[in-house]
C-alpha cells in the first residue's frame, strides 16, 4: 500500500508583493540643478576651487588665449611700422648695440638726415654671425632678410664677402656709383666674378665685376673696427635688391670722405 503526502496551499494566503508602490523614490521626478546651484551649495572654498578647476579652468584659459591672440593680431595689423631708410648688416663681425646705435647717429647727423616719426636708420652687428658654430641658422636668417628686401648694405670679411659676391647677392658698382665716387675709389675695388649656372668659384670663367670696396684704413673703420680680429680685409657692398640704393650710395660717400 502506497501513501501520498499532499501539501495544500492556503488559498487565503497573500502573495508576496513584488511591485513598488507608486510613491517609491525611484518614481519621484528629480529636479535638475543648474551648475550655478551646484556651485552655490558647496560649503567650503576648497570644494568650490576644485569644482572650478575641473569644469571651468580649461575653458577660461582657452578664452583668455583666444582674446590675447585677437588683440595681438589687431595690434600687429593696425600699429604703425618703422620704415627703414637704410639697413646695414655686418656679417661675421660682432658689434654691441651701443656701438651700432652710435654708427647710425653719426651717419644721420653727418648727412643732416631728418627722420620721420616712424623712420629709422639701422646697423645690425649681432644677427648675422654666419661663420663658426650655429652658422646654418644665421645664414638662413640673412638669406631670408635679403630675399625680403630688408638689407641695403653688407660689411663682411673678404672671405665671407667673396661667397655672397660670387652668388650674385651683391650689386655691381660700375653703373651704380656716380662717376666722381667711382673714380675716387678705384684703387679700393673688390673684383669678383659672378656664378654662371652651377660652376664652382675655382672654375669661374665669366666676366669680372666691381662688387665691393675695401673698407680698411678709413676713418669709419679706424673708429669702429679696430677691435675686429682676423687677417681678412673688411669689404663693403650694396645688396642687389636692396630698396634704398640712393641712401646706400650716400653712406659709401660718407664712409670714404
């Protein structure tokens, strides 16, 4: 005989509630707080500072940078630029700014040049140190300034001057100089050929040109160039595309008076 055990459910028992009440917190509508409210509810200065750094600092810095760049651009475009009436470049000679400023003053006073509000005569004795270490950057800067028509006159040791003369950077003085000045300086002429195509200077076979004037034993060089060391004689020339040819010639006249 088999026995079966039967478990009867209490029909009156309540089923376990599985649904949340309608007023449970998960169903409550949450009010979204503004950033200003979140910031104002912070109690300590440190909390506010950290919050500012996290959410606002980068935006503020970016905004300041954009404004600064805009101001700089507007200033650069609208501010008056100095006009260089004559720019003399010393290549491979170093002069302190005080000395080059004195050179400019002496020339302006000797020639009674009246400079306008934004007009200058400048001598650069430090930028173009091409020979020696770091010469690539200086050579690039010099070439860039020549191409931009920012240099009128070059003064350099003969070995350095020869390179630029042969490369066609220097004007021929044969037709550029007035006849009286040309005749006066004929015993000081620096003569050189100008490169034809890709020929090296040792194989140059072209015409000879008067491209420079030896500057030693002049009052100008006796005053300013006595501290320059080296066996090379100083040579002065006019840059082929320099914009101020007339005043450049006046400077040559001043130097060799």
